[in-house]
């Protein structure tokens, strides 16, 4: 553990006493945070060990490592100018991977922007994912969205919008439509703690409390809404309890414990047909930058980050597997080598794919272009042709 530290920070014109002396996961019971395992991978939480096979547990860990390796490569690609933008997800891997495992492939997931594991777990090829990062024409979103704003309707994954939280009512509405039609489809939507400050979050929860659609709202509380700490984000003690105002079932979970995230999400999914929505607050921590346009050294201390390092989901899951004799150093080395090799291949193939033609930015706006878009298209192509 890092040396305790408590310091004052000035955020948004207001001085705040920000305590970085402890991690709430270290005293989960007093914070009503559901856990399966502790920091050492021991089964000491209030949740029972999930009924997952050895292959499923190993596969879960392998996905954690692959997602971490993708983040490492994406950061390097952006810093070298080969990818325009990057949204890191170091330390946050367990939330979306554990939750996705709890859902069936026929269910729909409304994605956030730090969740590549969901795509991979739904069978999306690594090559396609990197094509999205590079903005290539051959990926489903045609290279028109920021890197890591992923989605693929063939995998029942809806990409997020750049306006955080604006898609939460969409997930709620889709779940309500499925219920009206008598479908057995369930829905899951990811969003960050900052999204709870938007009106769309409250509208969706109010609707969910009244109509009880089969949806799980998963709030990834990583401690920071870009530069805004939790104590300036909300005056309520937790984000989960906001569900009480709308009569929506709610709970908190250790977001760095993939087994706990899986367990509570699966329970919420299974209950949703009869009891409606659940709001889950997953307690985690963004270890890296918010984006490659960010500098976290301006608003938080290295000591604060160090407190969370032992709670890394990769470290804890590996310790858990080792205690069950499912893992060792040789397997660890082979896994990282395989992940890096697969990423090398995906990068090479994706980067060789063609970029979208300039004219295509107009072609999918309307079924038939308006006169104004036709004029803009002709002017653009004329100017490009004259150069």
C-alpha cells in the first residue's frame, strides 16, 4: 500500500478536501460493496463463488489480459501518430468483461467507450476492432467514429454517442419495446459516474421505475468524471442510491472483482423479466488518463493512484486462479506473448485497409441527399480534385 495522503485540490474554482488515504474496496462491508474475493484473491466476500467452469474462469482472465494488451498498444499507436485519439481503460477491465459474461449473445448491450472486451466476447474479430481504431472503411461503422466508440449490430452491440449518458433512455426504450412485444431479450447499458449528472439518466430511471423494462443500468464509478471528483459530482453518499428515488432496485459492487461483477449482473439480468430494472454501481478506479488529451497529474496525486494498484483486476484474478491451481508463470508468459502476437497481426491487417472516400461522408446522411448536401459534396470533390 502507498503512504497515506490527504490533500487539498482546486477543482472547478472550488477547493475540495480530497482524501486519498484509502481505497473503499479495502473496507467493502462498511461501504455496502458486494465482493467475492479480497485483494489477495481469497474468497472472503459476501457473495458466493460463481458457478463457472475452469475453462470459463481461465477465459475470463485471458480476456482481462487481452484487453489490457489492447490498451497498451492503442496508447502507443496514438502517441506515435498512427491512431488519432485513444480512450484508455487500464484498471477498468473487470466491469465490462464480468457483466458481458452474464448476458446471452441474443441480448442487447449499449456500449460505453472503454469496453473492447464486450466486442471480442461477442465474436467480433480483433482485426475489425483495430480497423475501427484506425478509422478504416471496411469496419461496420465505416471509419466515421472516434477510436474506441465501437459497435456492431450483428453482435447486438449499440455504440455509445459522444454525449455521455445520452443513450441511457435508448436502452430503456429498447427494453420496453421488447417487453411490449413479448420478447425474452434482455438489455444492459454501461455508463460512467459523470453520466448520472445528465437529465437523460434520471429520465430513464424514472421510466424504468414505472414500466419495469428488462434492463440493467451499470454505472462504472471510476472516481473521476474527467477532472471532477466524486465529492463534486454528487452530494448523495452513493450513485446506486439514486435508484431509490425512482423505485429502481440498486446495489454496489466491487468493480475490480470480475467474479462479483458477473454474479450481481447475472442476478439482475435474471430478475429483470419480472422485477424490471436494476441500477448497479461498480466501484473501480481509472488508473490512466481519461483520454490522450488529458493530463491527470493536474488534478490528482500519484499517491492516490498507488493506493488502488494492489486492487488491479488482473492481479487479483490471477491470484485467485493460482490458488485454485489453474494458473502459473509459464501460462502467464505464454498468454501475454499470444496476445501481443495477435495484436501485431490485427494492427498490420487493419492499417493496410483503405480509408473512407471523402464522398462517403455525405452518402449515408439521408436516403436522398438534400440540395444543400449535394452542393456541398460537389464543392468538396471539386476542391479535392483541384489539388
